[in-house]
């Protein structure tokens, strides 16, 4: 179940990043019907049909065939999208002189050492050898 959810969610993100929506996918059948209409009426193959509705012949086709305007509005992938991104870079022109860091001596101590004290040390058992 988790795999199915992750696959469908990934597919949804892919479609949205390309610019497709579920409304466009639902209108695919209207695209096929209109392509068949163009094939029967004008003898257009799929490449010419796509050029007339989505490519370089689109403006000319819309001028010549006003009666198909309602059919053209129902075709998928007709929405206009504008994706833009802007990056800005601000250069700070104020000149700051380099200052040397102040390394003042720290007088506080972070540790305290106490000499070990034991009775054996005081008696002189642990002393270095003496020269005689």
C-alpha cells in the first residue's frame, strides 16, 4: 500500500513539473476525436494535426477555422504557463578595514589540580634514589 501511494505521488509530481494536470489527461479523448475529425475532413495526419493545434501552424489554423473555436477550447494542453525564476546578487561596497583579533590572555582557570597526598608519600617511600 505504501509503495502504491509513493508511486502515485511521484507520478503526480512528475506530471505537475512537466505542466500537465489531471484535467488535461481527462481531455485526451477529445483530442483523439478532434484528430479523427481532421483526418476525415482535411486528410491531416497526426503530425500536421499537432502542428495546427500546438505548433507553428496554430495561428493560421485559428484564422481559417473560426467554426471550430469551441472544439479547440476543449482540447487539452491549452493553458498558458509562465515559469520564471529570479536570482539576485547584492555586492556590499562598504569597505571594512581588516582588524586583527584581540587575543588577550585569559586569567581565569578552567581546572584545579590538587597534589595527591598519601601517608606513604610523606614518609619518603616513593622518593628518587639518592647518591651516596
